[in-house]
C-alpha cells in the first residue's frame, strides 16, 4: 500500500460538538489502561442489569488456565436493553428504517412496533419448543425479520447462529450440524439487485445433510411459491396468529452465550466464534456511541449484511442498545444504478454512514457523476471497515462523498473482537488516510516480532492485544482447545490477531493485512485451507494450493494452483467447472478468480508447500523468489512461472 503523508486535522466545528475531544480521549484512554477494572465497572452501567454485577473482571490469558469472564455475577437481557428500556421515552421513535432492494419498498419500525414484533416472534420460537441455551440457525435476507429473529432469540435466551445467505447449502449444513441447531429460520426468497435468491430451496438442500433439524420457520418475503414440507416447515405469519402478544424477557447471566458466528481461519473448517451477553453488549453499544459520535436523533446506516459480525454489532445490537435509528438495506450499491447508496442517504437523511473499502472502490470506478447527482448534505461522519483502505479510495470517499466536511473513521476489528478496537474518534483524532490510528478505550495493542519480543516506538511486526476487553470472544463453540491454540499459543499471554501492523512516529497503527493463510476478499474472510479442501473434493483434482493476490476492487483475489489426476488433461472448460464447483461447495465469495493448472507444487523435502513462492508468482513478481534450494524439485517453479495467470 502506498503511504500517504497527508494529515487531516479534526474539523473545529466537529470537535466542539463531539462526545470526545482530544483531551478527553487522552484522559479516558489513560484511565482505561491504568485502572482498567474501575473503568469497566463504571462503563458497564451503560446497559441495564436486572441483577447488578459485583465482580467486574475475571480474566486470564495464561494458556494453562485460560478464562475470560466479565461482569460474571450480573444478570441482564439483551432484548430488554435493545427495546423495552427505551419504551418509556422513545416508543414512537423509529428504531429501524428498512430500505428494500426495490427503491419503492421501505418500512419504518418504531420501538413500540419492534417490541410487538419481537415478542410475537419469541412466542413462535417457544411454540416450536426452543428453550434457553438452544441454538437456532438463521439464513435470512436483509429484512427487518432478521433483526426480529435475533432479538427474539435473545429475549428467550436462545443462541443464534447466522449464516450469511450467500453461503451454499453445503456450507449451511456444516454450520447447522456443528452447533446442533434444531430450528432454521429462513425466508421464501431473498432479493438483490432485482434478482431473487432461492433461500428456502437452499435450506431444503442443506437439510438433506442436517437431519437433526426439526423445524424450518419461513418468513414470507417475495411471496413466490416455495415447497413446504408438512410437519417440518412453518410460515411465520401463520404461526404468529396463534401466539400471545407479550413475552417476558428471560434473565440471562452476563456470561451466557448470545450468539455463535462462523468465521474462517488458517486451518480446518470454519470456527464458531462464541460471544456472550453482558460484556459484548457493553462493548457493542459503547463503541457504537463513541466511534460514530452517535447522538439522539441521528440517522445511522451501516451497509453491512447481518450475516457478518459488522451487521450483528453495528446494525442491530450496538445501535438498538443506544436507542438509535438504524437503517437496514436489502439491496446492492449498484441497483438500480451506481447512485443508490447516495440516493438512500438523501431519501432518509442519513447522518452517519459506515461501509467497506471494496464498495467504495467499486463505486469510485463508476465515476463521480453518480455521487454528484445527489445532495448528501445530511452526512456528518463516514466510516470504513473490513480491510485496509487504500489512500486513493480514502481520499475519494473524503473528497467526493463527504465533500471534505465529514471525518472518516477507519475501524479495525474482527469477528473475534466483538466490536471496534483501533479507530479514530472523529472529534479527537487527526486522520491519516489508510491508518486505523489509535486504540479504543481499554485496548492495549502491541507490535511483536517473530520471537514475540515487544517492539517499542515506530515498528513493524505482528499485532497482538495485551489485555482482555469486555467484547472479546469467549471460546470456539464446541472446541475450547482450538480457541486457546489459535489465539493464545503463538505469543505467551497475548491475544494474537493474525494481522501484520506498523506503528508510525505518532503512535498511529497501520494494519498491513493478514500474516496467516487467510485471505480478505471484499472485506470477507476466507481460509485458503477451506477453498483447497473444496477443490480436492472434486473427482479430478489431486492437489490444490490457494493464495491471495492484489485485486483492484476486491482487495484480494483468490488464486488457485490445481494439480489434476494423472489421466486428466487441463482445459479451460475444466477451470470453469472448478470455479463453479467451489461456488456450490462454499458459496460465490469463495470462487477462485484464477485457476492455474500445475503439474507439481513447490514443496520442501518434508512435503510442505512453499506458499511464499506461490504468492509471488500469483502477484507476477518472481524476480526475488528467495531461497528455492530447499525445494524437493526446483524445476516445478519454472513451469509455474511460465504458466502464470497474472502476467502484466
Ligand atoms: C480481518 C477481520 C471487522 C468486521 C469485518 C471483518 C481485516 C478489518 C480492517 C481495517 C485493515 C481490517 C483484518 C482483520 N480488517 N477491518 N479497518 N483495516 N484491516 O471481520 O471477517 O473477522 O475479518 O479483517 O485483517 O483481521 P472479519
């Protein structure tokens, strides 16, 4: 990434009205580190507890005695915090603005209506025998019912596991089975960019491999015909006619699970990241308020999908816990045309807009006219998340979209962290395009070298976090050892993020990207191992190695080296078939952008694939392949170079 030297000062008008200015950031940050427990004792009160906590923090990252507990004797309910407690003053304020794929479709849901919807939904879950602690899988489009379903689970203490609706039936089945869900909630169809997505029929296919599922609850959305299996499938609208309108909230312990969300790692199948109730809600709501400088009355829009953690924390839980108005968008940025985001902003007077660099780059490619035909005068603050934002995209977002008026918060975090970790606060932090800048309250980032030595001052190395925070994940569902091995075994007593990072002379952090075998495609995480195992599952493939390479829009593209069985000849038809195959095995986001047939892969004598070499060749940069003398057969490299797919 090219390093921009520009620094943008906090606009004075912004600092004056912001929740936090530079002085208060420094004071609060210092307190949060020097007296961490007292800081969180105080800020834990931002949520409502049915039984107050007396113990704030009980955490150890020692891998032989690993435990993470926050507010452990407190009790609360997330749905109560996101809905009921606002009813006294804000019953008629809008909680959710829903903007459909079709610009003609839109709904405004007040807190009173949200309460009614979630209560009835929760009673339907109870009628289907869902109990506290049971896992429920959600496979839903971006419709208000997705939020209702999440909050209905939270209300009765069920644990939701949302599977992004772009994942294939196979991937869905794996996630249903891993957490043993007995209920799947879906819709007849989704709608994106004017096209229907056959969600119910994907669930039907998935359930051929997930036989423990007892019921499928179906939201009527497009109202097109779908098959309903008797005694298993239930329409939500019909089920709701027979249930009570009120549903008590279930008191939950702070450390009871709230949700599971699967994410890719460098090895093996996706991990079920588990978040719990109290600490997560404190973290999601506090970061939402401070990072977005949210004030009552603001209209806030995060363009993510609820299938990713960004949607969990910053469409649903953070904003609703803060009694905010949160906009939920079903469609895509380019439908009906590339002006859609900005039209939606004008239509609903959005003040705060949070999106991903990949969307910005794609829209930047469509030209400024699509932006300039809209006003965007309501915008006050912009945000970015999901991958490093290249300074060119940052500048465009700032100059064209925000008309140099709106600060940009580039927020670094992960599914595992529950919420934002490193970020500017718009009233406090001068901005440098491409830098996530400084840690949020209570976060102690460190940069370490390969041996684990903590580097001081300006430095580059691996990013670790040295101290627990309330929103961190608690375990990998069903595999606590994997949690310990993945995050706490590389560097003793520290949480390893998997990211590389540089700290500059001002103490600003610059995330340089993953240092493990994870690729970031359009802000979404893909494990290379997962794509490889999908490829080798094809009858004609004997071996595969997958790496990332720089991609103009997606950030990283997926490059697959494939060795075929002896009797099979490479062909462009087979390459196309393999791409299709991965789409059906995992989903469109995992589909390789490039396939290179390789008679052999570069391996050490002990059989380990040297990915460093494969990455270089995929980047079309093979002048310096490093030491290849340890390869079992150095000649394979010449063949790989000769047949590279990214020749400039
Ligand atoms: C990985 C986490 C956080 C929600 C969406 C992605 C990369 C995320 C940034 C940023 C540079 C970023 C990291 C991280 N990442 N935000 N602002 N600057 N890199 O969540 O799927 O868990 O992926 O996304 O590499 O480790 P995720």
